[in-house]
C-alpha cells in the first residue's frame, strides 16, 4: 500500500513583528538581511519617535529594503476595542490581544505631566482581595509587543512631539492588569524600550514597576534594570497582609523590604527611593494604630508613601474610607517624617481608577461586534 502524499501548505509564513523587539535583536535581524546594524536605529526612530507602522512611509530607507521589510516583517500593535474619556480627562483604552483576551490601559493627565498606566498580563494570578483584576483569574502573559504597544497606541493618540517638544506621556507605570514580575522577560524588554533613547527615551526615574512582592524575580531585576520601583504593601504586619494578599504567605513583608533595599542598593542613582503603595480600606487597614505600626515598620527604609483610598468594584464587600480616616492616617505618617501623598481618584466614572481594571468589553461593543459579524461586507469601524 502506498503512503498518502505529503500535505503541502500554501500558507504565507508569519512576518516578524518589529514592535517590541530589543534594539540589539533588531540589529541582528538587519544583519541577517545583509544590512548594516545601524539600520535598526533608523527603524526605531520611525516606529517609536514617529509612530509609523508602514514601511513605505519610512522615506530615508531605500525602496528595495522597504519592500524586503514589508515582505518579511511588520509593525503590529494590539488592536483598540474601545476608548473612553472620563469627565476629569482620564482616558482608558480597552485593548484586544492575540488569543481573544483584553487588557486596559489608562492615561492620567495632570498639571505638567501625563502618566500612562500599562498592563503586563491578561488577568492576574495573585488574587489580591482589594483588586478587581484578580477576580477574573489569570489568562496569559502579554508579549513585549503587547506591552510597549500600549505606549505606542497612547503616543499616537496624542501626537508625538517634535524634537525637543513637550511630551504628552511623561511617566509610565506598570501598575495596570497583572503582576509585572511574573512576566519577567517581556516586561524587562518593554521597559528597556521605554527608556531607550532611540525608542521613547523616558527617564529611568519616570518608568516605574509596581510589584506585589515576587522576591526572587525582584532580586533578579536588580542587575538588569534601572527602572523606579513601587511595592504594593497595604498592611504593616504579616497577619493582615496575608488576608489581603496571598503572595505574602510565600514572601512576607520583611523579605519584600529586604529585596527592595537590595534593588535600590544596586542602582547608581543613590537619591532614588522606593514608592510604598498602601490602599486604605474602611475599618480594615485604615486605623491610627496601624498607621503608627506602618511608621515603625518603615523606619530607616528609603521610601515615600502613596496612600490610595479604596476604589469599589462589584465583586467586593470592601468600602472606601472616610476623608477623616485618610487624613488621620496621613497625619501619623507625616508627623513621623515620611513623605506622604494621597492618590487622587481619577477615572472612576469609566472604571479606570486604581484596582478597577478588568479588561471587559462593554455590552455596547458586544452588540456592535455581533452587528458586524452579521454584515461581513461592511468595513470595520476605526477606533
């Protein structure tokens, strides 16, 4: 009996996505194409400085090379499913990623600065009790292209500045959906692009990674990145933090603080400090006694403290503390000599506030998607 003939696929090979590729790897890619490594710098400037995703528009690159790039490569950011603007100017994008998942990215405009809050995972495995993201479980890590793609989308929305012009996005914080240190390699690659002068060139002081306390990964990060560090603490003792954050049962407070200190000791900039994030929840962790305990815990630790009044979401029984409770907590820490800020709630009318991100498509978008599916010849709406 003769064997069946081999199956021959006529599928077009997948093109390489240059978005999210580290500069050194892009240099290697260009050398493999028979080009000089400095071509990577040209591409970086077009992709990140100019926000261009069409090789044909990269006019200082020869036509033959542009055509070769178009045949084997692409600049493909994730797709925007929805965009919402809050009454206070906060802007939120719901971004679709490969595999059917969605994440959320939030831009917060302030006087003299603009902060972009970026997601690193679809969902989150840590299940912190005060965070809406963890309630949906963990789906997958984002690729470096999907992480830096959130910055790319936001930068294109506001228009990229001319050389020396004022930036719309001055700060990037990895405080969106997911635990960044559980997606280590992709997060480090994306942060490198945020700080690379040929990409976004954002100061290392203005790119901040926030972690719930994955200690081995934080220790590993110390030798690889100069990004600023924020730690999600939310309790001054292990008994309470165990209730709020299951990760504390594996990496308790003292281990986290020691690791954060090692990270700061590895930096060349001795003036930087760790941001300690503390979500205040009514009648749970907002008492004056706990404020005194927090002040004692952090004594001698190089930090500033960011108090975050809890932002309610449907699956939580927690409540927002009163303004008086927030003021009392702040006063204790301030009197103890700490630099303390209270995070202003922004974007809660579009569920864009801290702890509210879930990556859920609205009913209106689902209806629109069903309508398009029923009329396949109609052009897709631009977002």
